[in-house]
C-alpha cells in the first residue's frame, strides 16, 4: 500500500475518536477492529495535531489483530491507519 492510498475514502472502516480522552480512543478502535474482516483497512480519525500523536504507532500496535500501516496529517488532525490481521 502506498502512502497516497492512505485515505479515508480507501478505508474499509472509519473510527472517529475526535474529542475522546484516553483510553476511549483505543477501546473504540479495538471494538471496530474486532468486527472487521481480515485485511480490512481501518482509519482512525484522532482530531489531534501530529505533535500530540507521537505514540499512536505504539498504541495501534498493541491492538490485538492489528498492523500499523501509517499516518496522514491534515488540518483536521492525524488519521492513523491499521490493517486487520487475524493471522497473527
């Protein structure tokens, strides 16, 4: 997957955790991943600037059955991308 294909439009599922405080974003993403099919691309809209999301790769990696793919930054905040991988 190329960086250009990391978009909300290409995601199979979008989880908007804007305004949520820890640990709710993690729980929301985990719930969505649990319901996802193997190989689904999950976009997690954080609503936070990049300097507040420097640990996002770590917490996505902790989600059972998820592989961290990358992030995109926009005026609306960081969007993290994870792939459902139930073969792990």
